[in-house]
């Protein structure tokens, strides 16, 4: 058994920032991560990070835009805190060494993003996530902590409502071990791989969220799934909103700039849920293009000129050339929406605390909630850093006074028993095939538009996959880097979470932000301006609801 | 669906826990020519052999996980379509990266690579006499940002490390990625240890680079490590003068050409190794003398010396000088 004061699971921006805060607070910190920190999915974020640093802009406008973008489901007290921290957070990252793009005056450059009143998205070309990840890892590298690199999280040890540590295994040796901790921060990122068509990396499987859910943590607002308007057609690879922020436009098959019909004022820079639904509708109603990989529309950058496209959207140029055979300097990019971001996650307060003592969460794995029903572009990178730091500070403070964790001799055995069973079967279901089945169900039944019959059908099919999962077999018997076992573990995690999405979506009989019910097309503030809370029972998620915190901004109809 | 081709893969298989030697497994699949190697490998894993082991995550050339040897070139599997590989080689041989021990199949132990990265002190070195501006960003002009060249694009995939013959010959050599990263700090206006960094990297570091440019060829993000190593060498000489074997050789080479338009090899050996060092080269010198007695004569100025002078004048003007 290993022992630390604070264990952070996940080493993307939220996890690293939490670890840094806890180290700086004087705690003995370990990071457990299945990827080398620099390979974390935070690095895939392209467009930028929001902070109202411009003279014409204000924190209040950022707050208002975020509240409105959330379709009034974001907690306004949390959003106020979040937006106030934005400036200092970005400046701190610059001081840590992040290389941002600059304006002619040497100040941080800013670009326009969807749903924002002013250009307030600070960026590093179109690889802002990578730039921040490098800057933070460089800074964290000067601190003392223990890194469990390429370790898979298998379980969280919770007894008497309090966390005592985690169980994980080292991919390189195949050894399971307990890591006792006074407090644990889960920063394991998203679970977009529940869907087949997603911009998320293969590793985005919600391990921390699922493990917390099993251990009794409350999940919040799981039904709110963001579909990014512009994912590359065949592969679902992300084409940043920055492409539209720099002036990119969307056209349907008849060459019409169709956003004028959906968001006449801001066109392509409406918020993501609005643009995604517009593209989906264009294609569904026969105005899109059709090809071997389905319907799509065009994202045009040609009119921006070679120099601007190649300097500010360098990665996009490479992605398009390498993954779609398209040169965006001279050709339109074929795009269609793809799952991109999970607004839901482990329910936390503003300090990252969950309903389990000693358990904290931050980043996309968590739901504070600041994004409510729809996240604005540029707010997720900011969230990782602002709330990663808060969770790290809170976990450190908790660890300072908490009693020593009590791991029991049976913890390791109990936690690893299912995995051993998978590996000892001589016959059973193939976990990889079940993952694909789950993804097909979610793509087809729990997509951009939802209604009661499709959600019920989705739930039925999902539960059938889940039932089969009880009989999976892991073929690979090697101890060394057994990806087959990791895959199975991840698929189990995702199946738990997928169910909470469908159940939450079925129950919410209104349309709000990214949750669009064709059978309930209106937002219903009287009944539904509240958060969905899901807790695990043997029969599936049990739902309850909590009020939205609101301070200054009364709900209004959301028009762009 | 798009048109498909029959693709044959030969994949390196090895499990350090149980195999004495590697083997190659053959898989054949029908795939569209633009299918990336990674997608093909995942299809093999999903449909044929779930034990095929590889690292991967983003599938969009940004996480740096899936670097491997594809038909003997260091590539990101996610960014390498099968069509051109099949057209050139008729099959696709997939092997783990070089210069790092194999754990299993296509997964290598990257510890040596990360150790070299750590060695260059990959973080801003600050000086309390130059505090960061309170509550504000450090000003940095677009021109200063341009001086980083393409180094911020590095995704630490280690394709360059795998391709580097200097790493293969000398495991203490930092390798292209670490040196490109070093460059990134040496041109960073916020960093206060530019000179110390250059001095620290010289012994056994910088001058081991063979200038073969295989790293630049391998880099999937166009970071061009070999060009940044060249820049570091020039900066190092400017800071310290020619004090290392490698730098003395480079400077001697340059002076020889400026002087005569061709090499004076005797002189170059003396400039590089020093008089005492020449003693050690006597054996080699005699062997060369037997084949090429004119080595003892001082070479004449070549014809067209005026052109050489023009080149050097342009260089001295700083037109070609690195940042």
C-alpha cells in the first residue's frame, strides 16, 4: 500500500492545477494518471480561454454572457466567482510560462467567440490547450510530488461517508495497489467516448466520474451534452470555434449562409447549441451536402486569405489536410456536429467539494455548475484552472485536519474482484464490441434532438448492453500494458454514466440549452429551472432536483 | 462507403514479460486508402486480436501518444494514411519507436526520453531581481513570439528521438526534442538564464548532433528540431566562444572556408583538437597522408573566391543570423 495526504486523479489542466495548489499548501501530493500529463485531453483544446481583459469589456458582461449561455441553469454565484477569477488566472498562466499569441502592443491577443459580447478569448494560435498544458506542466515540474504515470483508476475507497483512498493499477507492470489518502481530487475529464461521433480523445471515458458515482457521489445535470457544431465529417475531429471567431462562415448545399435564419444578429457566432441544431436541421431537411460519411455543411475560411488562415489556424490547416484531404485555404471544410463537452459531472460546490467527505472534483469531470445547460467556448479551459485550484486548496485544507485514512486488508481484493473475474472467464462478451454498441445507441437515441419514444428505446437498448457487460471476458492475459483490460474497465465506467444521461434526459420534459426535446420544445422555468441530481441504486439512477442559485440575472428568452 | 484496398500489415509483437524475441504478425484488411494506420490497428485490435498493444489517445495528432515506426520511418500512426504507404512499399510494417526499450508490441518505455527532457530544466528560470509584472502579463511583441519559431507546437511524441542516430550512438545526448525545448527557453524573454542554459548544454550536449536532419524529417508538427539545434550552436559560440571540440571544429571550418574557399585539413585538426590533441590523431594522420600526401600542403585559394567573400559578407551582415 502507498500513502499520501492528497491524491489527485487525472493530470490534465484541472488535475495539475489542483496538485500545484495542494503542493503549495504544503501537502504530500500524488498524481495518478492513465496518460503522461502532457498527453492529457486538455491539450486538444484549440480556441482559447476567456477573460474580460479588454478595456471595452467587463467582468459583468462575461458573467452575463455565461449566465445567458447556460440558458439560466448555471449557478450565478459560482459564475460570478468564476468570471472574477478569469483575469488573474490567465495572467498567472502567462507568468508560469505559457506562450500566448500577442497583439501588436505586446499584450495578450483576443479573438471573438460564440455567445460572447466582446472579443475576450485569449489564445495561443489554435492550440491554446496545449500551450496551457505545457506552461502548467513546466511550472508543476519545479514542485515536489509523486507521479503515478500510466496508472488506471479502478476504485475509490469510501466508508462512513468519507474517502480513504483509491485503488489503481500500473499499466506497465499490471500490479494493483491501494493508495491511501486523506483527500482525493477527481479530475479525470470528460466521458465523450460514450458517443461514437465525438471530438473527444479515446481516453475520455469518465473513469473518475463513474468510480465516484459507484461510491455514492451525486452526479449533476448529466443530460446536458454539448455537440460542437463543427467536427470534421468522417472522423469527428474538432475544428475550433476560433475558425468562426476569425471570420469563418457556414454554408449549405445551395451556397446559402443559413445561420441568418437561425441567429440573424450574430450568425455563426451564436452559442454552440444553437449552431449545432441549425446544421442538424439543414441536413435533416435536405439542404445539406450528402456523401459516403453522411450529411454535412461547409465551413468556409477561403475568404480570410492564406496568411491569416495559416498563421492563426495552423492546426486546423494541418488537420484538414491530413485527416480530410482538404486545403482550407482554397477549399471548404465538410463539417457536422459531434459530441464535444459534458456539462454534467460530479456535483460540487464552488470549492470542488462533493457530498462525500474528503472527495473533491474539478474540470470537466465536475459540475459546479457554471455552464448550466450549455457551455460557452473559451470557458472550459478557464474552468479547469479556476476550479482545479479551488479543489486543490480545499483538498489540502481538508487533509490538514482530517484523521488518517483507514484502508482495510480486504479493500484491494474487493475492488479488483470483478476485474479478476473478467480475466478468468474462458467465454464471454467482447468489451470492445459492447463499447461500439453503446456508442451506436447514444449516437442514435440520445443526440441533438430528443423525444420520449427515442429516449425510452435508447434506455432499453443501453440496459441490454449493460446486462451483457456483466458477462464480459478479457482475453489478454498479460500483465504488461494490458490495454484490453483497460478498455473493459473504461467501457464499464461509460455504461454507468450513459444511463444517467438517458434517464436525466427522459425526465426533463422541457428544452433548455443543449437539451432539446422535440416533444417539449419550450424552456419551462417554473418546473425545470433546477439541477438534476443522480445517485446510484442497484436499479439504476435515482433522480432528485436542486434549485439553481441566482443572484442578479432574471431568466429571459435566449436570442442570438 | 469509400472505395477500399486490401492492406497487409506486418506488426511487431513482443511481450517483455514472456517473450525471448520479437515476432511479426501479419494481418490483412480491406480499408479506404485514406484510413490512418492508427484506425487500422484499432480495427485489428477490435476485430482480430485484442492483445495487440499500442498507445493512443486523441487520434488527431495533438496528444503525441501513437508515435511508432511505419515502414521504418518514425511517424504518428494517427496521421499516416495507409494509401501512400501501400503504394510505396506494398505493405505496412509497423514497429515500436527506436532508442527506447520495448515494453510490449508497439509500446516503448519512454523514461529515457523524459529524463532528457527533464535535464534541460524545462521551466522558466526566474530571478528575483526581475520580478514578474504585478497583476499583468509580461509584454511580448508578436516578433518576440515569432522567435519561438515552431517549438511551441511540440507534442512530445518522441518521433524525433526515435529517428535520431546521435541518440542511438550516445544515450547521454539530449536528443532533438529536449534541445528544441531548450531553444524555446533560450529565446523566451521571460527567462533569465539564457547564458547559463547555453553554457550548461555544451559539454556532451549540443555538439553531438550530426546535423543529419532526420529529426526534422520525422517531426509530425514541423517543429524542425535540427534547425533549432543549429541556432543553439550559433548562440553558444557567441556566448562562450569556441571552447568545445564541436564548436572549435565548426568555427575552424568556417574560418578555413573564409580564408581559402576550401578546407585546410591539418589546420582544422589543430584548430579543433589543439596541438596536444593532434598527438592523438597522429595514427589517423599517417593513414590519410599515405593516401593523400597533399594534405601537408597549405591549400590555395579556390577560383571564384570573390563569391565566397560575398557569402561571408552577407553572413557578417547578420542577414542569415539566427535570433
